[in-house]
C-alpha cells in the first residue's frame, strides 16, 4: 500500500502536471467510528445504517469520510485555479 501511495503522490513532482494536477492523501480522512463499528455491522445494522453502507464500498461508505474528502478535493481545486 505504501508503494501505491508513494506512486500516486509522485504525480505532484511531474513538471508537466504542475498547476493542473495535484494528488492529495485521502486516508487522513478515514472515519474511525465506522472502522470500529464495521466488524459487527450486521449485528448492529440499525446503528450501522447511520455510519456506513451495507456493502464493503470504499471508505466503508462513510458519508463523513466522503464529505471530508470532497471538501479536500474542492480546496485543492480552488488552490489549482488560483490566479487563473
């Protein structure tokens, strides 16, 4: 996993992408509450429905995680568009 993360972030070092592309880490937005609840989600389905999805979707389907990632993507786009 570390190799893949490093390869993804290395896109930030390619001069042809400067100002147009920026990879950002998303694992920092992981929903720890969803992670803790996931192993027993079937036994606590009513509570789980408020946290994540009923399938192993990326990021456990956590709306908290997706919202934080979306905000980070938006901030990154604004940063890339600054001055254009």
